[in-house]
């Protein structure tokens, strides 16, 4: 932050920079140790600078499986305390987002790449509510009056539309790429959020909430016994 501030401030104001540590605090939230990523990041920087393919081993958490990939790196992306690689994957023949700390044995090749027309890092992120991607869905969620102000004060998604209700609640609507990421976000608001649509998202949130409630009921029963 200090280096960025020094770069953009007029010379006359740079003398105030030492006060930044006292006046400005930054907390990035939970994050991973970046030390282990240095080798991967250095290799990806070379790929990005030369526009060369990389070969790597990647661990897919959902499948609990390692695969070999050949990718054309497009951008490094810091999101929610982690660093990701946005790249074109030759195996999938499409853009993919890879968590850097699940990349192993990265090799920078001497093979230059040229992307298919219309592919860009921005396209990988468009409509996404975070890292996960999927088919486009129009999502509608009603937030009660207790949290409506928090929803109203932020831009959560570029496509969002907010509709205030007479009782102080707020209906959030957005077109997102898949429901997995927004499902986590909705659960974060607990009983203050109710999914209006689509039905698949409503069922997914209800199933997760029910499973959480069951865990606590079982724990209370064991403690009582």
C-alpha cells in the first residue's frame, strides 16, 4: 500500500507517507502462507511475460484427483485470501480458474500460445459470483430488514438489482454463473436471507441448513445423554 501510494502521490505530499502505518490499517482476512507459492508464481510470471504455455500437475478438490494440464496463463487473481490462475486449459478447451496452492511441478515450456478469438481473463470472470462457475442463473433472494442495509450499501455483483419492500426487507436479484458460490454467500446471512429462486438454489440452501441443524440436534442429544 505504501509503495502504491508513493507512486501516485505528488512529490509535495510524499512526506506524509511515514504516518500511513499509524493512520491506515489493512486486514486481508484468512489467507494462506505465500512462501510456498513463490516458485509457482515466478514460473507463471515468465509465462505471462513471454506468452508461453505451462505444464503442471493440478489437484482438483471436488474430485480428490491429480491431473496433468497444459495451460496458457492469462492472469493471476487475488480473491478472498487466495491467489488463482486464470488460464486457457487445452484439455478442457476452455478458460479455467486454478488455485495456485494446488498447482505442483509447474514447467514453463518454450511453446508460444495464441488464444482462440474472444477468449480473455475478463470473460472467465464475467457473471461469476466468485471462483466457481456454472450455467447462467437468475437468482432472487429476500433479505429481511435486519440486514437489508448491509446488502444495500455494497455492489455484490455487476448485474444486481435491489427492490425495497414495504416491510423494510430487500429483494436482491442478479444473473450469476452457477449457484455454488452464491449459495455460500446466502448461507452467511443465516435466517435473514430467503431464496426466492431458482428452485435448485432454494433446495440447495434448504438442504445445507437442514444438515447443519441436524448436526447441532445430534450434538445436544449426545450431551444430554
